[in-house]
C-alpha cells in the first residue's frame, strides 16, 4: 500500500542527433520612409471648464482623504500592536520574577 508506484519506462528509441543549422547574420537595412507627423494645432491639449475643474478638485480631495484615512489606520494598528507587545513583556517579566523568588 505504501510502496511507490513508478510509471512504465519510456520505450521510444533515441533519435539520431543532427547537426545544428548554420546561422548566417543578415545586416539590418532600415527603410527610408519617414514617420508621419501629427498635425499641429494652436489650441491647448486639455480645455478645463469650471465644472471639470471643480470635479478635479473634489476628486483630488477625496483621494487625499482616503489615503490619509488608510495611513492613520495603519499607524493605529502599529501602535496597538506595540502596546500589546509591551503588556505581554510586562506579564512575562512578572511571571519570571515570581519563579526566581
């Protein structure tokens, strides 16, 4: 029951090794066609209206609040962990002190 079961041996014959193909490098010749350029315009890339500016400010404020809340919660978690480790250290110290006396 606990003896290992091995798969059957491969019965395929070994292939005859052949010589690898000879590599002959070909020099790179770039094409002489220029890349098309984008048409130039005189207007700014982004046009901000009063509504879009207000939306950007509100979105940025929301991101700042969420990131701040996450960072404060992480700091609180570290502080709680440190306090619990300190309490455990005091308890272990008092237990060891009682055993010595």
